[in-house]
C-alpha cells in the first residue's frame, strides 16, 4: 500500500499523525508541503478525495488568510487554490493519502478510516 502524508514538522497534529502511521508499520512518503507545495491540480485531486471545497481546506486562523483577503466570499475556487499554492501554510494539515482516498489528521486517528 502506498501512503503519502503532506506534513509540517512544526505541527503537533502532523507529527502525531506521522507517528501513528509509523506505529502501524507504515512508512509513508513524507511531503514537506511548506517546502514543496502541491500544485493547483494536485490540490484539486486532494479536494476531490477529501470531498471538500477549497474554502474548507483553508486555515482561516493564519495571518496570511487575513493579509491576502481570503475571507472575501466573492473569491472563487481558482483564486483560493492559487493562494494555497503561493502560501502553503494556509492548507489544513496533515493530509494523508492512501490508495486513492484522503483524510485530514485532525485528530490523527481520523486517518485510520482510509487505511486497511
């Protein structure tokens, strides 16, 4: 089984999710998404797997959210996706992908639903 985690090592939930996977014997591909942000197309794919909209994936408490004016409800999905690529800390984390399914590790145990 191929597992990938979009990870931020400074985030306790992200670290906890990675530890949970490793404790289950899973060594995921770790994508440090702050250094290597997903593309707009990758984000679209992730959103489809998560069953979410771009706005639902945004971290609204981040300073960049307010600074970029992303609370403007008139902004469309494309603008939000481009903002997440340009400012990846706006992306909710961690995201785990396994066999065509995805889950956000909040709490970390939430990712167990997509694992066999």
